[in-house]
C-alpha cells in the first residue's frame, strides 16, 4: 500500500510553487546570491517516520543554513547544560514585537527580552560551555547537540560564516551593547563569531522535522531513540517559541497557524506540535517580517487540512470507561484509551455514579494505551475509595501501566484473575 501522505505533500508543493512573492535575504551577501526556487517540506512523527517532498530536484535533500532556527535549539542546550535559573537571569522570555535584529534590551534589567531575537541569541550562545570557553569549543558543543538531535553529523557552511562575519555590523553593535551591560564576557567579535557559526550549521528539511519532533516529544529523538533533552527543557523552549518565534508576526502566526515555530533568513521554517510532530519547510523568499512566504503558506494549509492548530483541539471522543459489567460475584470495570486528566476524571465520575452491587470489583487495564502520573494516581485513588466502601479490589494490568500499584495509604492492589 502506498501511504497517501507523500502524495499529499507533493500536491501541497505543487499548489504553492507558483507563489513568487517576497525576496531572499540580502543583508548577508552569500544568502543574497542564493537560488530562490528550492521548495521542500518534511514531517516527522512520534514513531520516527519521516515523510518528505522536494519536487523534481529533490529539494528535501538539499542543505541550507539553519540561521535563526538555531536559536530555540541553542536555548535548549543552554537550559540543559547550565539550568533554567542561570539562563533566565541572562535572557527573558517575553515577546518583543520588534524585528529580529533590533538594538533592544529590557529597560529595567538590561537583559535581552527573549532568546529568539538576536540580542538574546548572542547572549545564549555565550552561556554554552562556560564563561572561559573558546569560541571553537562552544560551537563544538552546539554542533554535537544539533547532530544528536538530527541523528546525523552536521557541519558548518564556512562560506556563509565568512560572508556574514564580513557584514556583521549590526550583530557586533548588539554584542557591544550586551558587553557594556555585562551580559556577555567575550569580546564582541568573539561573541558574534560564535553566534554566526551556530547560524551557519547546514540542515535539510528532514533534519529540521526530526529535530522539531524531538522537541515536541519531550527530548526523545524519535529515530535514534536517544533522550537528548529533558522534557521540561522542551516545554520551556516550545512555550517561548509559541510567543516569540515568529518575530513581530508571532501573534498572527499563532492565531492563523497555531503551531509553535521558528523561521530562519535562509528560508527554513520549523514547527513543533507538542506530543505529535515536527514539521519543516524550505523556500528562500521572505516576507517583510523575515518569514518564508511559501513556507508560511504550507504551514497554514497543513494546519487547516490536518487539524494541527494547537488551539482547535476537539474534545476527546468516547469514554475512558468502556464498560462496567457484573459477572457472577464480581464487577469488571474495563478502561480504554489514554488515561491523563480527562480519562481519569471520567473513570472517577462514572464509577461514583454507578452502584457497585458485588463484593469483588476489578479494573481491567488491558485496553488502556498509556497513562501519565496523574492518571495512574487517580485510578489507584479511585480503587482505594472503592475498597473503603467495603469492596474487595483487584486489577488486570499485564503491562504494568499502574507501576507498583502503591496507593496513598501505602498498601497496594493485587492482581486479579482474568475472569472474575
Ligand atoms: N544569522 C542571522 C542574523 O543574525 C540570522 C537571522 C535570522 O535567521 O533571522 O542576522
């Protein structure tokens, strides 16, 4: 069977290909000379399956510089390596509503307002590998992390680095400003060199989709299975990306597309759908906010067609309680699906509203697909209360979803026979 997703992605590319609005970034000579035509899209699922399309020239295999899409990942590395407290004392997390390279710091603290604008990204780069690190060692740590996130060895485009460094007056001005307030310790030249090298790492849309999926999945790289980042780090990065990832277009993006995302001036765009997917596009012509025109259109369509808007989550259909059946001397409560807050609440409310007529009550977990800490605690608490009401309780849980089944009072639930 052929998976229809691939032809869907091909069709989207064909639809947006005629759009030629916008222009390639021209403030970095090497990018100004870039071919504006490439067009590619990729998706990576939680199971690590990657779907991509790149038209007749296989643009999904084509490398481009990551540019600002490196910002959320470098932020993640800093959070992972030096901890939230240190990172937050260096850079804030409020949207700036300004252009990416605005010469701005928070009026009171003199910290950059967030890590997605250049001032913040230069400061974050400085946090990597300690204050005394050389530029080369700092970049090495980043390159190593980015490679583990992508699941292949990435490299730096030296020509783009050189070209950007030769015209880096604005970023140098930012670095001087940061240094004058003691936010960074390196010379402005070194700080900008580290940051520009980070921006010159080469990736494909497939790499970005996989890295995005890793963030979306709490730091576990879905292809290699490696736990690269902590879940809390990923949560923080995506939250900041959602409010500040798309520069001064962030509000409109969140309302229209609803996927936390980050764009780069080379034409890349990467989005994360928490718990589900990483998505990436590549098309170099940019709009006035610096976001890829065709990339934005692809995201908009996929969000609409595939129901990916974060805020349009529909209520989970069906109940967590599949059935409550009395069998001889016992009652079996069959649970199903995922047990998070909603499922656990459904279980508790349904059982509370049901008169249990037998002495023996068993919860059958065999159709439960997954359970989080809250769901587990609530199922066990529900069982404890059923016991308190005078019943003998048991569970059928061959996959061990309820862990060691210890309840709040320190006792645990025994395994029941499959048939009561
Ligand atoms: N290296 C670029 C700069 O700092 C990245 C900007 C971007 O991608 O938005 O100017």
